[in-house]
C-alpha cells in the first residue's frame, strides 16, 4: 500500500465514492425521476426499478464499498469513518440499535451524520414499536447536524416524539423531511413544520382517513411562513392540510406534487391553493382521479416548465380541432408534460383482462385520445417532450411485448403526432416509448463497472493538477482492493458496531 498523506487518500475516496454527490439529496425524487430496467440474478424476466429503488441501490453499493475500505487497513478505516456515518441508511431498522450503541459509546460520531434514511419497518423479535421509537429518538439526539430525515414506513403515533426530537436537536440544519404519518396527526405536522425553519423540501404522506372528531385546535387558521421551502410533495388524504396551507406563505415554492389516493372523500381545494401559490411554480404534478380544470390550472401557473396530469380526465372538447381544451391561450413556458394513469390506452395489464364493461375502456380511451391530441405546439409552443409516467403500464407493455393489436394504432398515431412536431415521446425510463428491453439491452447491475477513463485529474485541495496516470493507477488499485473485499457481501444493514473497530 502506498504511503500517501491523508489528504490524498481523502481525494481518492471522494472519487471512488463519487463525493460530493446526490447521496445526501436536498430534493426528494419526483415522478419524472427516471426508472430503469434490470435483470436480477437467476431471473429470465425484466423488472422495473423506480428512482427511489435506484437511490436505495446506490446507497447499498456505497455502504458495501465503505465496508471494503474499512476492512482494508487501520488507516483506511479511520479515514472512512466520516463517510460511513455521513449517510445512515437502513433497510432493516433492527440495526438502529447497533447504531444507537455506537453513538452512545462515541458521541463524536454523530457530528458527521447528514442523512438518516429508513426504507421499511419490521419490528424485530422482542422489541415493540415503542422501543424502536425510543432508539430512533436517541439517535436523533446524537445527530445534531442532520440535513435529511427520510422514513418511508408509517410511523404511526411515534410521529410526535420523533418529530419533537427533530425540532429540539436539529431545527436549523434539517432541510429535507420525508414522513408517513396518520391523518389525525395533522396538527402535529403543522406545528413541526413551523418549528423547522430551514426546510427546503417537504414530503408528507397522510395515511388513513381523518375522523370527523379530529380537531386542529390552536393549529387551525395559522398564517405560517416558510421562507426556504422550494419543494412540497403531498400524498394520501391531505385535504385538511391543503385547506390550512392555502393561507400560508411560500415565497420560494417552485415544485409541487400532489397525489390524492381517494375519489370518494372530500377532495382538497387544489384550485384555491394554486390561486395563492401557483404563480411562481415551475413544476406541477397532479395525480388524482377526480377531474380538474386543466385550463384554469395553467392560467394560475404561467411560469410552469414541467406539468403532469391525468389524461383519463374527460375535459371540455374543442369541436374544431377534435381535441380537449387544455389551455385558453397558448402556454409559453411548458417544455415537458407528464401523463399519469393511461391503464386502458394500450389494452394490456389488469385493465385489459378484468374489464367487465367494455364501455369503461372505450370511455377512457376516448378521453386519452382527446387529451393527447391537445398536447401540441399550438397549445405549448416550447413543448419538447411528453413522458408516460406510469411504471405499471410500462411493465405491462413489456410483459405483453407491446400494445394489444386493437390499440396499436393509437400508439402509432401518438408517435406520429409527436414526431411531426419534433416532440419526444418517452416512457418513465426516459427512453422512447415502445423501446422495450431485449436480451442484451441492459447489463446486470451485479457486473463490475467499466474502468475510469484516463483524463486529467485535479487536486481540489490545492487547485494544482496531478499526473493523471499516477492518480488513476492509485484509484484502480484502490477499487481492485475494495472489490476483493466486496465480493461475497450480501444483505444491507448499517451495522455500526463494525465501524467502531479501531476508533
């Protein structure tokens, strides 16, 4: 092993780990974040991985590489400590106890933590959710420089002590908050958001219907200001939250995502919210079943660059153009349009096999055609791409090897419409719609990556240039050494007891 100064090893590790990178993202992925095809080992079929899955896979690979680095020698283990604790990612929350023990033994480790990310929750044997809640609160107490806190599983009534810990220990550093909370905790959500003054990105999923007896109390009618929030993403039963947020102030809000799960309950007043907050939006994504006034929405959001809606909506029709009336006048800024749903459009999947009444499919397909016909340069002069966002639809198309014969004409017509105007028609992977994976299209994610190209390297600590060949040789040696340790690793939990060795 070359005897290099610590500063050089830090540069090498930054390159090997792609640091700085999106491992600690401020913004949460949106529905436009590209998915990807992959083929798992011993599998003959293709699977589609979402952007969240891609992030999780990236974090797993990052940890595996860090584990290999830490296992190489004592010097590397000491240098890798900061990287190891910077992103605390778990797909097995029982490992939270190991992390908690590590932080209790050496409280200096918590100062490096910037992101806590928990993807799912299974209560380990012998431990109650209340115990896991206490462990997580204790971890937050040690990590007072957190920038991102992401928990994908429903936290239930544990929400209150967890968010209280966030507000107590890192109110001025936390920029990203991603939680799944019960709908009856809406008042707690409001108070928490008011206390976290540095938030830039908010994603809240409200699970379960709100009981009529739930009252907001003092949290009702507040006129709050969120000076730094740029991204707001809501999912689930958020009608009451939107009603309160109508009167709030979001001076920097430019990205709004709304995914409403129900069509039978009270629908949120999205139009009123956009009336107060739509002017500065550049990104708007609405996925819901109830029909909205698209033309009215686009009038309220003149600066939109990206817009996503549900083409299943039956909207007013312009008889002259045989297309839906999506705009009252051409929208001058929209460049990208996303299309949700479309489950009936191509005659594949559950919509094709379980439809009892053919009238239902014909109704939706007619709406799809009218809405798609309106996605043109006349209505959107800067339009560059249309993206089909439904991953389930793309999986069904792949399983059926393309659209059903009855619906192939529709795909062909949509494709010609886009091609004639110089507009890209894409699927949720960012590829052209209809380019389905074949046997040799995608390399298995488990195969080693290509070696880095020989390009000039820069010493970021001094600004001077290093000899590219020498640097690349060192990096290659590092990667080869790490891959030898990486071979055979399986599973992924942040067992922080391992990281304690040598400190």
